C-alpha cells in the first residue's frame, strides 16, 4: 500500500479573511442605510420584496463559514488538530474560494481512539483570543479545542468585528478564560446558529458539538438564506420550522442520540 504522508501546496491568495471581514463591515453599513432594494426607471420606481443587501451579505458570510468548517472537518477526519484558527490564517484565492494555511501548529493525534472524547497532553499553542480555556490553562485537550476556536471565528465573521477587541491579555484571561465571558450574540441571527455557538464555546469541552454537526447546522442556514439553493453545498433535507438546535440536529447527524440544552444564563460581555 501507499505510505501515508503530507506535502505542501503553493497557491496565490488574493486577500486574507481578516481583510474580507473589514470589507463586509463597510458593505453592511452601506446596506443598513438602505434597507430596501429600490429599482428606478424614467417612469417609476419600485421597492423589491426580495432579499435585502444585508441578507444577501449575511448568506455570503454563512457560506464562507460553512467552507471553513468543511476544511476543519477534513483535518479532524485525518486525526489532525489545527490549533491556530484565526482570520489571518485564512485567505481567498483568485476563484474566491477560502483556503486554510499556516500549519505550523497543527498536530497529528494518535489513531484508533475517540478523537472527540479522549484528551492529550499538548503544549498551549495558538492565538489567545481564539484559544479554548483548556489550551490556555495547559490542561489535556482534543479536537474540541478547534471547535471552540471556530465558534469564536464564526462570531467574528457574522458580527464583522473582532471579539474582545479592547481587552488586554490580563482581562482576556480573567474575564474570558477563567470568568467564562463570551461575546454577546445578535438576536437577529437564526436561533439555531446562536444555540450552536453557545454550545461550541462552552468551557466544558464534552458539551461542545463535533465539527461535523457544527458544519451541518451552518449549511442548513446557508441554504435557507439562499431559498434552498445548495450550489456549493452538500444537499440536505430542508425543514422550515423548528424551535432549537435540538430539533434540527437529527437532520444533520443521522443515528445520533444526542440531546441538547442551552444554558441561557451564560455570561456575556461586550467585545
């Protein structure tokens, strides 16, 4: 058989996710000032009932989030933990596809074990703003540390602002890592997105979902924002109404007997 190994691929990236988030924020501000799509001609003008610019932009950000989760899921299926997920390590190529790069902190975990349950003694690596508490505190951890990092990154993509932007290192450690504070989620985001983020950045790694479930929840809402268009997305069954992440999880993770409960008393902080 073939020997298992890894190799490098060189690609030209047009801009980083960090730069793109700044552009999204400017576009969103412009669309916010003009909430309706207005079409004008010489004889009349009309207000479109279709999706607004902000809604289209939100759908675009969800699609990017889905692609990032897909890249992370691929790594996890190879028993690789990335450990340094942040906007500066993601970029867009000439086709507009997002790419994950800089694998300097990535680590292959031992095979034939439960990657999402067993924990390992590893160094505290990563960028503090996105690091899971167990990593910062140098406790054993596993692939769920990447799930935590992605949840913080998803918040940044959807909110279009850096979490804990004005926090000093000491305040980050005291208020977030030890104190359990998290960014305040926006009420206008889909409930299932808010629920999955709250689960994903739980202090308790065992309460976090797998990367696969996280990706599938995002995929569902990316399709919803595009009226069921699954171009670039794997096909999933649509369901229009549900109350919480617990209701939709069965659509995404067949054979799962997980149940979910969200602690709404979790501490939130202005970032």
